[in-house]
């Protein structure tokens, strides 16, 4: 498609001489701009994908894909038959009885708000995100009516560990002749967990279901049922089947409805970042246009001589197409390599920068996660690379066409 002569002339024009140094500088800026634009897009999109996937895995790992609530808010009696009905629905993997309530946790003079979840020990052992991330203690001791399992950050902030006592204070207190007295009880900590999400590690307390029934005064009752299914994306459809199976004895809420605003916000932010960072590549493409136009103007006499020696308009156009496209291809390739390398080592780079500057760049309290995630999507990376190459190629068309339209007689007359 391109002859050796065209390649030779294009490479010669890219290696600007001293008097053409300014043109060469613009070409270098274009190359660096495209490389940084492609790399930044790959890195940012990978981090946004990582955020979504990590949050999704943790939210769906510690919460059910569907929740079934009884007719009375906060209380579901005779729940065992309902569990069996829900288990009979196609796509359902497991169903857990659950008691959930807000408390004030207190120990060693420190008080923190927390959420208590009462769950059967066997069901908690099957929940890999908790069972696989026990930091201290053991799940074997998670049994009885006076034990709890708490988040590692909650334990750290309160200065407690395995074997210590923690006092839980429920706002739904006991009614006495002197008014409502908050319900208080001390529990022994048998273990701590750290799943890597600040909200859960600093505010969740697990308690055996029987102990939670006693503490929250829900004898033979639970708050709701947690349902896990094979494919979380099918939650709305499975939810309708569960609703039909319950025959009006409960209401169903899926995770997509419960977290829709949260994940929609992430998607909007992701789209906006993509548009903003695409402008970097667009600016670099305009730099290619300006540098090629200046190169065409500077090489007007050379182009005229080539035309008089037999070079066709197509050959001249291809020479400048090669010159401009080479900048885009090299820049995109460098950006591709830089972006993938940065995304693969982003957590190590973050720690190095934090150690060098002495600042916290990724506070878990703000960003929910304790580590900076990055998930590279091959489809997205391919689209970014094609966009970089496409914009670079489009930027060369007008200057190349302008070079091919130069009239040799006019160009040589004014030299």
C-alpha cells in the first residue's frame, strides 16, 4: 500500500532539521499528549471498573441478592415454611433467616454506632466474604447467647480484641414505671473480620440468631430472609417468582432497587470522566494537525520538486499521512503500555507515593475500600486504542490533502 520511497520521505520529514525545530517540538508534544491521554483513559476506566466490581462483590457478599420481609415491619413469624417455599424457586441457591437492628456499641469508654445482624452460625460459615476474612479468633466459637463477631476497624477504634467484652445498647428499650430504659447487655468478642470495605469493617456486628432473638425480644421470629441466587443480574425476575410463591405472605426487594442510586452515581461519574479525558487525546490530535500544516507549508518547495520529478498527488498525500499517523501510532502504543503497567501496579504505586509524601491518598473512610482496585476491561481498552488511532488518522487527512493540492509551478515561482 505504501512504497519504500513514501516511508523514507515521511521519516525524513519527521526528523526535522535545526531550522525546523519548532515543528519537531510540536510533533513531540502531540506524541506525548496522545500517550498520556490513552494511558490516563485506561487507568481511570480500570479504576472505575475496579470500584464497581469490588463494591458489588462486597455488597452482594455480605448482603443477600434479595430480601423477603413479612407483613409486619421488622418481624416475621412462622418463617421456616416460607424458607422452604423460597428454596423451591428456580435459581435460588440459599435462604438465610436474619435479624437486623441498630445499636450503640460501647467498650473502654468508647461508643460507636453499629448494626447487629443475627444469623445462624452455619449460614455465616457458608458466607465466604466473612468466613474467609477472619482476622482474629475463629468461627468455631461463634455459638451461644453471649458472643459476637465484630469488624476489625470497629475493634481497633474501641481498643478491644478477642476475649474482651463489648456492651450493646439498643434504642428499643424496656418499658418501666419510670419510662423506657435502653436495653443493655455485654457480649464476649470471639473474633474479628476484615473484608476490605470500611462501612462493614467499622460498623457491623454479627451475633448468633438465637442470641439476637433474645436480645431484640423476637422469640421465634426474624426481621427478614436473605436470598442468594445463581445470577445476581436476574434478581428482578427471580424476585417476581418468589413473590408468587409466597402468595402474599411477604414482600420482596432486590439488590438493584436497594442500591440503584449508588451504582447509577458511579456510572454517571465514569461516563463524565471518559468524556473529559477524551479531550486530552482530541487536543493532541489538533496538535498533529497544526504541526503537519506547518510542515506542509515549510516543505512547499520540496513537494513541488517531487511533483516535477514524477511524484503523484497520491504519493504526496501518503507521505504526510504516514508522517502524521506515525505520531499517533507511536503515542497510542506508548499510552497503551503505560496504562496497562500503571493499572496492574496501581496499589503499589499508591503506597509508594503515600510513603514518599507522607499523606493518605486513599482514605478508607471516604472511598469505602481499603485498597485501590483496578480491573482492566479488554473491550474498553480496545475501544480506547482504536479511538486514539482513529483520531490520529483523521487529524492527518486535511494537511495531507493540502500537501497534495500544492501546484508545483506556483510553489517554485515564489521561491
